[in-house]
C-alpha cells in the first residue's frame, strides 16, 4: 500500500517538515462515521489523506491548492456487485464509471474463469491494481450453467487460490445454491474455505422462502441482492443478511424498493447497499452509482443515507473502511466534488490522489491491462445446414428476459427457412472449438430475425438464432471474419455488427462508442419483433441454469428444475 519511506514522508508533512501534494481548503465534506457535514482543510500526499481539520500545513511550497468553496465533497462511490464483462471490459468500464464518481468495484471473476488460466487472470488483476481505481473481486464457486469441465474449473483448490488474494473480498455469488442445500461436497468445501479466510459469501436467492434463507444463513451466506419488494428486503434483514438493493436494465427495482422501505418506516438505511448489477453500456447512459443515489434522493431518502448506501455502508460491510469511504487520515484520497448535494454526478473526481475529472471534463486515459491473454476468436471450422438441424420437437419458450419453459413445436425442423408471421426461430449452440452442437427452436425471441450470430455468451460458445438457416450460416461466417461479437444478417447481407475483439466476448472500445453500437443492434432487433427488456441479457441467460425452467447448455437442452437433459448435445 504505502512503504516505510512513503509513510515517513507523510509523517513529515504532519510534523511541518514537508509539504503535502494537494491541499483542499474551504472543504464541506461528509464524515461517514459521524454522519455529519464538516468543514475544514484536507491534506493529501501520495494518494493518501493525511489530515482533516481547521489547520493549514506549515509547509505548502509546491503543493497544489484547491479552494472547494461552494462544493460538497463525498467519498468516491463503490459499485459492490459489478459484472465488468457486459460487452465492455473492466478497464473501459472503470474509466467511464469514474466520470460519474464510481471509482471502486467489487467485480465478478466468471469471465476470467471461462476464458484464461489462473495465472493469466492473476496477472490481469495485478495490472488493474496499477490503475487509479480500486478493483476488488469475487471468487465464483459455480458457473451458473452446465459445463463439460465444471469440476476442473471450480475445483476447491482453485477457488481457494482466488480466496487467498487480498483483493478478493467474497465468495459467490452462489447461483448454484440448490447444490449446496443438497450437500454438494465441492461447493461446501469452497464455502468453508471462504469462511476460514474471513471472506463474505454472497447469495443469489430470488423468491427464496424464509426456510431457505435461514438454511443458507446457517451454511455461511452473508448477503443477498435479489430482493424484489420491500417485504423481501425486510425478510432478509430479519434473517441477518446484508441487503443490496438493485437497479439494473432487467430489474429496475430500486425506486419501489426504497419507497416501500420508507412507507414501512424501517430505519435500516445504515444497513443497505445499492448496485447496478453489471448492466450493459446503454443502461449506464445516465450514470453508474450516481444513478442509484439520484433515485434515492428523488424518493425522499436522507442525502447522507443516500450517499452512504453507495460508499461507507459497502466499505464497512466488506471491512475495507480503513482505506475507503471515510474522509479522514490514513484513507485513500478518493473524493467526489459535487456542485449540489442533490446532484450526485460530480464536477470533479479525485481517485487515489489522481484527478480523473476536473471541471466536468475527463483528465487522463489509462491502458494498463494486457487483454491479449484472451485467446482470439478464430474458429477453424465451417458450418453446414446439417449443423443447424434440430431433430426433437422440444423448444424453449422465452416468457420474458429471465423465465423460459419447454414447449412442443410444430414447425418443420428440416426446413431451411421458417415462413409466416410467428415468433419461433431455429436455435443452435455451437462449441467454440467446433467439437459439438446443440439444436432446438426458440419461441418468443423475435418475429422476423433472419439470422443472429453471437460469440458473446455465458460460456464463450457460439449462439445462432434465426428463421433462415442460410442467413444463419452467413452470419456465422461474418462473425469469424469480425473476430467475434454479435452479427445480424438479412437478405444476403450484413445488417449490423457489434465487434468484440477481446476473445470474442469483450470490446476494446470506449463505453461511449460501444453504447452506440449496442443502441443500433437493439433497435434493429426491436424492428424485427424483439420485445423483451434487454437483448444482451437474453443472450447471456439462454445458458443460465440458475433461472427457471429450461436452458441450452454444453450438455444439451436441460430442464433445470428436474436436472434432466431434454435434448443431448451432438458431437461434430
């Protein structure tokens, strides 16, 4: 963190023998522990707060002097539950989020587990540490799908190596928790290791009963972010859970949750956190954690509580408050300067003592991570019409973004094209290396998409959807030339493309560029009858076995509730 020489220099500032790097005068700042607005001067050196109070340092020569008159200063915001692989990558997301005051992230490691080996992943984590953000991580214990090599990827000894890192703060999220309830020895071993190392464990319990919540708490789970009503939030608090309230592209629940908590008169804001749950770029057009704070302010949450739910409550829960979210000596100099207490999008952002935003403008760009460790998306095989042939009349009916059910189709599975105004399409999941395929039909995705090809998926395998098999082959061919991403094909041509050059799963483009590509892709889908909430999540969730009721996985089409393969995968 800071070495002995740096600490000696910082002490020398207090003793009047050296000057700070930065002096903020006339500061009105939020003291998180006292829950009060204080006024005074803030001294900073080597990215660390040295002093807050009424005094000026003895030595000031060479120090940057900032007059904060008219500003409100709050701790930098923390996103406690981010999936930093929703088309963007962790670096580009952090750079964008910082412009909205979010500079600390608790991040999902699933994409790293799926794409690269452990040593490569740890090297990336160490590179990201060099940035003027604070990256922390989860250690996943399950894949949220059916993997052919699940036992290898999530072996307890591999999970333990993640948990041993000081930048890994929690185990989970536990999407495969039913296995834990059944006594799964592998997941149990990983959870117990997390507890031995003093790490929090995050659940994933949508609609869980009181009995389930109690049992999971006894097994060692500390928190959950799946409350959809104020009653569910209260139930989790009653059972001793840490509760994170969500505002995401498919679960925009924060406003009704907070309104319900206020209506109930629950004085629990010191025990609540907020998250955007790793939504795609377009959702973040109006911010990240500042978006959550703004909603809290609009529904009548006290401003101090609103800011603390996006900073101090999180750092206190994860035991990182000695470094974050308290504007006091010893902490990172990570501060947001606000023009108005009711406008959480900061005019100026300081992170670890480095200016990332001044007077509303970005200051600096960073490029530290070597994403070339992700294997290139370069399939060395071609597909034929036979590879798109389903043989079983069982399909997947998309009821919404999350819930699917099996159904019996009457379409001609041997046809090259599905005619007529209906919402059934061919669906194929193709192994990234071309070794296997899974074929079925999907209902409720769209009415007139001729072909969609995507290397963006839960596992990095290839998803093909469409009414015209020849156009699906065209889309796949273009996806190969593109080096990965999402492609729409129609009428012998390419309708639109969203390149994902990092391993076929992540973009290397700035969020602003990626957001416009996403906007075009989603509009083209809507024009062709896509009516669900978020197409990016639709692609991701097709394989997600933590959701009801039927999914397409590496093992085949699976009935999740019965743990039964309805259509097995086919070797190629």
